[in-house]
C-alpha cells in the first residue's frame, strides 16, 4: 500500500512538473533561424548559375541554423554525389560556424582538431560551405558541390566560389 501511494505521488509530481514546464516553454528548443525561403532559393540559383558559367554541373544547398535542409538545386547533368555533398558542406559550415575551407585547412595543421572532426561522422569538412551570418549569429549555411580540380585549383575551392556568389547576393537581406 505504501509503495502504491509513493508511486502515485511520484507520478503526480511528474505530471505537475511537466505541465509547469510546458506552460513556461521549458523543454522546447528555440525555433531555428533561417533565411527566408525566397532568399534561400535565390542563393542556390545564383550559386548554380555561377558554376554553370564556369562549366561546372553541380548542386547548391541552404540549411537553417538547426541544419535542416531549406533549399537544394542541381543542374542538369549534376552527379548524385554533388546533390549529397552540397547539403553536407552547408550542414558542416553551420555546425562549426565557419567556412568549410577553413575547417579543412585547420585540419592539415592541427592533428588534434583533425581527429576531433574526423570522429564526428555528421561533419563533411570539404571546402564549399559558408555560414550565413546576421551580425555574429549563424542563421544557416550554403554549400556547393560538383567542381573538379582544374588548372591546379582544388574542386572544393571552386565550389566555394559558387557558394560565395549565392551568399553575396542575399547577404544584405538576411535578418
């Protein structure tokens, strides 16, 4: 009997606690920040067009601050790999709050950092991803994938040029 009353009391306390947290908004993560969908579409379109002008068939992606895909666009003839790598690059730039080219560069100079990044299977530390910033806050990221090394310029660095074109087009409109 005492065990039953203790269990009922514990259950009642849990219900009251959960109700109070729900009323206060506790337990709910803050809403993800993101560029407006229209801006995300403009950014991926410009990134794709920029690379097409340079003969690159690839894919561009924008993610929100939670890493959720907001927009993805691929050219005709883009590889499946580019459609997979663009969101991964955007996710990584968002998660680490820095360009993925800087991540890749730092990995070549810092063995401990490389080990940490390599251990996280959600990250894709290849150049081509850039964070979308409003002041000092990351509200998402853009990534491009698909460029091959050409004239000694690494494909990922060529990808970053396309991502940067998309970012620059919308930067002043980000809120």
